[in-house]
C-alpha cells in the first residue's frame, strides 16, 4: 500500500486550481499545488501583465517569456493552418495573461447543464459561488452579487471608454438593443460595460486573489516548474502523480485525492498519458489503455468574426495602457432562439492582430462571436512525452447551424459598422468598406460568406469541454457531476475542460466558480 503524503494534490495553479487549492488548505486539508510553469509571489509579476491592455505584455518578449505555453498551436477551422493558441503558464495560469474580463454566463447555461445530467450545477446551486468569489464595487449589495470576495469586479466609467467602445454602444442602442448596466445580473441582455477583474487599474489574477493570502498556511505547499507526466494508480484508485521537475528530475508524489486543474489542453493530455482516453489513439503511441473514455473530444471555443475600423486620430487609443475593450452587447438572434446566442464586442485595439504586429494603435474593430455553439473539436496526443504539445483541431463552424448563425451575426455587425455612429470614429467615408473589402463583397452570398469565415474566423481563447461532465451513461461523458473521472476513485478534473459546452460568456469567472464549488464538495 502506497504511503499517502498529502490529502490533496492539485495539478495546475490557474483559475480553478488556485481557488480549489487555497480554499481546501483553509479547510485544513494538506494540499500540494503543482504548477508546470514558474511559481512566483504576487509582487513578482512582471508589470506589463498588470496593464489594463494585454497587448502591452504580449508585445514584450521579456514579459511573455515563461508565462505562455510555447509550441502550443491549434487550427481554428478545418480550412485554417495551425497557429499559436495562447494559454497561461505559471502561478495564476491564464488569469495572469487574459483580457481580465469578469463576466458570468447567463443562468440559462446552468439550466442546460443540469438538464444534461450535471446534478448540483443548476442556477440555484452555482449562483452562491459566483457571489462568493467576487467583490463587485458597483452592484455588490444586490442579492445575486458579492462584496468582499477575492476577485474584484470593476467597470470602466464612460469617460474612460475608448472611441470604439462608445461608437459600438451608441450604434447598438440606436439599432434597438437595450441598455443593461449590469451584464452579470440574471437575465441581462443588451449593451453593457464589461466588468473586469482589476483594482486601481491593475490586473488581479487568482495568484493575487487566492494564493497570495493563503501562502502562509501550513497546509498549503505550492511548487512551480513541476510538469506532471501522468497519474499513478493502485488498481482503479489514483494514488499520486509522476512529476518532471526542473532539470529533468523525476519525482513521485502521493495523495488521498488527485485533482487535475491543468486546463482545457493539459488536463486531457495528462489523462491520456495515464492511459485514459480513446483506446486506438493511445495504443498508436504505445500507451497501455487503462480505461477508454472520450477524453480530448468535444472541444469548444467562441468563433469570432471582426469588422476592422480604421480610426481617426481622436478615436484611437492614446496610451498603450488604455483598455482594449469595455463594451459588449449580448443579444438573441431570433424569437424563440436560445437566449443571448450572439455577442458583439468592442475592440479599441485589435489585440490579437497587435500580438502579431499586423496592425497599429489606429486600428480598432467590432467583433461578433457565437455564444452558443454546436461544432466540436478534437485534441490528441502527438507523443507520450509530457513535453510534447498535443495536436489541437478546434473544427469551428464544422456544424452548419453555427455557420448559419454566424452569417446572421456578421451581417448584423456589418450594419452597425456602416451606421453614422461608427462613421464618426472612422477615418473617412468608405474607409470601413475599404478595410473590409473581402468581407463586404462576400455578404450577399451564403457560400462566399461561409468560405470567408472559415478562412478568417478567430477564437476568443475560451477553450472548454475536452473532459466533458455529464450523466455517467452518456457516450460523451468523461467526469460525473462530482467531477470524478469515470471508473476511478480518488481522481477528479476541475477546470473549464469539464464544462459540457462553452458558456455564453468569457470563461474565467465560471472556471473560478468551479474551483470554489468543488472545494466545498470535495471537503
């Protein structure tokens, strides 16, 4: 019988793992938190990542070094080549490098989850954890919000909005969308300020919010540069993990319970290296099959199309630290369609393009993404070596229903881009049409528009669903409603990879919520 060293090993110090580890340690559990990237104290974060605009750090090679997974790529659609897929690495995970958006999914998402066999994840059961995690400076006293929690929630006042923020809000209101001052209020729809997890204009990651206050606990040990290769078993019980430490040293750690919180890419990769996944894929790599499960199947993200807006000097951002986005518009495509199945977003600066140095501070954009998706992607191992990155194919828009909905969204976006409210910030008459010539020429034909979108659509870096949660007997289920890997004791997955589908919102807050909720359930 293996000697148990810890009550709980948590693999991954990102949005779910940090919350789960800190809360569990505070309850008295002996917790080892293993992070593949560097561990550092809150004060040690590179200042570029504190900026309200992530482009500042993405364009600074010294800031990005070590905090983004290298050589991690994905194809967005079947018509696109592999390209970088940014995921955070190090203390705080992706919460240290993302766009700082603190938006909740609509409660309808959790009605769907409960209906798909995820008992315990209904709106009534998750809402208290959304409230627990937050410190909402404006709406914290509302019964569905929280005040005093680890994660600050701030909304930029209108006077601090960029030119694209204001133009999108004015254009959408003029087009008939409602004003919704709190996008996180149950049932909210329409034009809203984006809530962001910052305090005094500076990013607050889960490393800051959860780990820093817990580091003096005798029950919490955080270890960086600890790449987990695979889970160790005795029979059908997980008893620990095999870790590749700095310098290539291999060590083993043992615990009563192992929780994978390594994210949408690396939690499934660890399971597959452990012999849990699609049997044929594992055998092809010489991995003994411990249990055949659809690990790595079902990946989703938000496919996003954009209309570029060449900006006047007055409308362009004046400082690299100006927020890249402050406004979103949730809306429903048609009567009877799922609530808020589409979303517009403002981009005062096209951050994704900035990161590849293909645009400038004078180029903004309107974006539209599918909040509700049917297409599913795949993640497969390329090697049994834990250093090798998996092959990711998101297969966005592979389902015709998604193509039809995005066509509708893009056409509505183009109408907003041609409104006078947008014209007021554009460089001159016809400049929007000229900057988007390929898109505008494709709008009249469904086939041409599909081809354009398949070639150009981006993701929003909101990956989910590679270890899907659901009813134990469902063919697409990897973990049950307690996040337990089917067929095993002592092994759970808690992060966005277990979401049954990508929620109708940026994923960070929902991922933290999952860590908070499961800390109580595991206890």
